[in-house]
């Protein structure tokens, strides 16, 4: 079994900052890729940022220059530093990871989500 647990969400004012964490646990041989997605009410789940095991990152255009994704491979943890937050960043943020388990191939896992609300 593999679990992803997000934390760090909350309520902030426009222009504020939050840092999200995603900790993976369970039977893990390695994590090939980790990413963050978000879903606002009535919308589909969209990619926010992805980081490969070697540190290469990709971002959605809407968050470039404001968000930074990072990871600590020793802790099986990914982070999303969110600065200069806007009201349109309000959503449930989900962690995603491609995990290789012992004696198994790689597959995707999802966290339960953490709410981020940006409001005055």
C-alpha cells in the first residue's frame, strides 16, 4: 500500500503565501515523478506543477514565477511554495506521484487533497 498525505492548506489574503507538503509512505521502491494538481468547484482537475526525480520541473503558465515545486527524495516528500497568491488560485490541491513498488511496476497515486482559499 502507498499513501500520499497533503498538508499546509488554509485561508490567506491575496498576495500572501502558503507552502504545501506531500508525504508519501508505504511500500515504495522509488518515486519517479511527483506533482501538484488543483480543482476549483465546477472545474476539472488541472496540472499545477510537476517535478521529476532528477529535479527538472514544469509549471502551468498561470503559476509560473509565483509557485515553486521541490522534493526531498530521502523523505519521499514534495513541496509547493505558493507566493503572490491570487483569488483564482482558490482550489483543492492534490498531490500525485508515480511510484514503483517492490515486485511491481510504476503506477499513479493521489492524495486526498488540501483546501487553499485566497480571499480578502
